[in-house]
């Protein structure tokens, strides 16, 4: 069983913002997030989208997000 719950995209984006990620640019629903010392990450979800455990785990590898941050 995964340690990651499903979460709404707006909650995940808010958690990333608390970790220091900021929106560098946006084209439609694709937001490019930037953080000092990390590679840019594309966040391509609408606010109401449900992000599943597998995608959250993938996103965590590139952003440093942890389950307790949600």
C-alpha cells in the first residue's frame, strides 16, 4: 500500500508553495515551478483535478514533497 493519499491539485500546489516552490511561468494549465537549487518542474494539473498516489510519488522525487507536507 502506498504512503501517498490522493489529493486535489490545488492542495498539492499549496504544499509545494510552502516548501519554497514558485510559479516561474504558466501556459494554460501547465505551470513551470522553480526553486533555488532544484531543476524546474512542470505542474500540469487543473486546480480541481485529483492527483493519485503514483503521480504524487513521482512528483515527490523531483520536488522533495513528503506525505506529511500535504
